[in-house]
């Protein structure tokens, strides 16, 4: 469980990232905000689609997390925070094209989880692992087709 101080630091970084997006029409459309955690430096970094860092927070509590085995344990508290922020309307008037997502990534920029998708009310989003394992299932299916 993350402390209130850690949650507050993460919330501030998310606010900063969302507020960072320019208000002009020349800005390239952003589709996701990418969250990466570095336990060595105790930082949460939020980047745009071009891997440009737009917000960063130092979170000492991250030093206690083994990212190779425990990164997925951060999904629930950060997702809960994002839901709370959305319920407060903090993503309603952003200048980011909807839908956009907050994506938790590992140090190699591989997606761990889509934490939260911001969109208008007409989009249905099913969180979790709906497509987990689809790669293996497709590989097995193609292998079966090739052997027949």
C-alpha cells in the first residue's frame, strides 16, 4: 500500500502532465500518457507519445519496490487515484484528444497495464486482462493450421 505522501506526489505529477499539453492547434495529437517508475532514482516519469518527459516526481517509497516482481502491485493504487481524479473532473477540460490513456510501462517501455482511459461517455472500456495471452493463442492457432 502506498502512503498518502506518495499518492499525493503521484497525483501532482499527473496533474502537471495533463496541464502541460499546449492549447494551440499546432500541437501534435497525444494519445497516451506513459508512466514509468525507476526504483534506483525513486522517480515516476510521465512522458508523451514521443517519449518526451512532461512530468516527473521523486517518490522515496519506490526504493522499497522490486520492479521486476512488484511493478504490477502499483496498478491498483494508481488506477484508483486516476478514477478519483476523473470523478473530480480533473480530466474533463484537458487539451488532449480523447480517448487517451494512462499507461504503466516497465523500464523497457513495454506496457504493464492501461491504467485508465479518458473518453466521453459513449465509449465502453473493459479494464484488465481481456486480451492477455492472445499472442500465445494466435501462435497456437496458426501452428495448428499449418500442421493440418
